[in-house]
């Protein structure tokens, strides 16, 4: 079974621009979460989607948004980019079922804002 | 609020020796605990989890972790370290009442020397 895929893998944007990152979960997984990883703040939860609904949101400004499609693929968008948004953005999916708690991560999208 | 602490930024161990990477946590409800490993330019790879049951859980690549409720710890262990185990290790916790959001520790870099 293919793992979580994220596109693009690398991205360079200019301050003030906006960006959209894409995540395809493992087949059959309906829950998708996004995390931001930076050297200073570590790994921080952005949001979680399940069945096209946002179920949980981390402590990030409104410039960070996301959505999930009917096929469970998810996108996150960052508007008005700031230098501090430079980070590795990780997507994770979770298997269905009440006994499944672990999340499986994709390789990430490395965003550099200049 | 949930939190995780990994008190050591780096752990150095000789190949063949046992290794321990420490993790303590704080949650309001019952904890779901996880260990992930990250290799350079890669996403997070799931190693093992504690949900309930035996305090000693076994995971991938010979790793195991011991859950200690009284000390609120979940230390990662391996009886015999390999050079290829050198990587960044993250402990994470999910409060059973906090949806699917994972809170990560700051990470511990494991260096295994030949």
C-alpha cells in the first residue's frame, strides 16, 4: 500500500505570496492532520480533517487554512506568507477504526519564504 | 493541556550497547503515547505506541518502550544499538479527550558510534 504523499516536496515563495500544499493519505484513511516543523518551535499541530470537516485546529493565525475533499485528499493554504512560515509541513493520516491511534506521516513539503 | 518533555537534546551510545531515550508527559485524561523517528530530509516514521495494557510495548526495528504511570514517563529503549539507529527521535502524546491532535516533545538526536 502506498504511503502518504505530499506535493510539492520543495517550494520557494516570496514574502506576501500565498501557497497551497497537497496531501494524499494512505488509501482507506479518512483522517488527515497537518503539522508544522521548525527548528525553533519543533513540531506543532495545525489542523485535522475527517470526512471533509475540520475537527480540530491548532494555535495558528487565520492565514493558515485547509480543506479536505471527498476522496480524503487534503490541501492546506497559507496566505500572505511571512519569513517565519519557512518550515517543513507534514501531513499525516490515520487508519479507520476505534483501535487505530497512530498516525502515518508523509515526507513533508519544505517551504522556504524569502 | 497536554505536554511532552524530552530532557536530552542528544544521546550518544556505542554500537552494541543498550540505549535509552527519555520522555515524560502531562495530560489531563488517559494518555495515548507514541514514538516516532525522523531521518534526514524525511517525514516521521512510526515506531510504537502505548494505548492500554502491558507497560512494556514492543515496536519496529527492535525498539521497545516502558510506560510508567506514576512517573508519567515513556522511555524508548533498545538492547543493542546499531549505527543505522542514528536519527532524531520524537515522543508524542495524545489526550483521549483531545481529538486526534498529537503533542510532540522537542526531539532527541541519537548518535550511535561504531
